[in-house]
C-alpha cells in the first residue's frame, strides 16, 4: 500500500519548510541576545573543546572497540568533528534547556568546523 501522492507532497512541503523555520528561529534568538556570545566566553570555549576534541576522541575509542579500522575508523572520526545541527537548539529552546549555550554552539561550531574538519582530514590522511 502506497501513500497517496497528495499526502506525500504535503508532507514534503512541510518538511522542507521545517529547516528554514528552524534557521529563522535560531537567527531570531541570536539577534535578541544582548551579546554575540550569549552564554559567555568561558562556556563557549568549553563547549567547542568538548565538541571538537572530546567528540572525536570518544568516537575513535568506541569505533576501535567495535572493530572499525583504517578508512572506516578515519571517516567516523572526521564525522564526529562535523558541526552539530540546528535541531538540538530547537529542542533546547522548546524545553528551556540552555538555548543560549546551544545557539552559540551551533553558530560558532559552523564557523570553526571547516578548518577543524580539514585538519582532522589531513591528519588522518584521508
């Protein structure tokens, strides 16, 4: 049994609009903050270190434990260094769980992820 094309197209339109609305919500939240780094410099730096250093370390350890080697291990480590998405910010804002920290993490994570990911890529020889 296949989903009717009308319902399928409607769900597709709603899902396509969801990402745009999430990005708009993040931008609006950041614009309403009194400072660019809403959570403070210390928390922002700590969040970036955890995200881009501890994340790949945990990924490499867990990947080695389950038996990944060579290119698959390297790919998993590089993927762990990619920036987080916008969806965690939406949930944090909805439930009041430190949206200032996550908004700063999303914005600055996107800005610094390219050089960090390239460094991991070069270091791992992919």
